[in-house]
C-alpha cells in the first residue's frame, strides 16, 4: 500500500504544475502524505544519529591523537626505546612465530582444511 501511495504521490508531483493553488494546498496537507512524512522522518533521525555518532568518534580520535603527540613531544626519551621495541617484536616472531611465516597462505590452508 505504501508503494502505491508513493507512486501516486510521484505521479501527482510530476503533474503538479497543472493543479490550481487550492489543489496544491490540499495535496501537500492531505492524509496520503503522512506515510511519506513518517518515512522521511525515520531516515532523517537515523542519519542524524549516525552523523552525531561518527562525528563524536572522530573528535575523540583527534583529541587522543593530539594528547599522544603532546606526550611524545614532552617525553623525548620514548623515541630512544623504539629500536628496543623493534628488537623485542623481531625476536618474538623469530622464536614464537614459526606458524606465521606462511602468512596469508596459512589462513587459506586453515580455511580449506581445518585442523580442529
């Protein structure tokens, strides 16, 4: 029924220029416009909610990035620990990461023939 009303509304909008002013007023404020208005209101609220959520997450990320940058600039000794961190990661892969040497092929093999 709603799609029929949408089609009727679209048909009336296309030929709106042939209506008189009173007919246009009756059309815009008629009962058949309520489902379209509710549909529009639903999507406006969904988009508004998603926009606020995405904007808040983006603002939080930018604030945390600014905080991390300020902390790193005020503690320059952290930069000297980067090679040590790289060495720890490299050694852990060397000793404990023998199963990840295959990389993406390991994922494909596990998918096609699961061990468990």
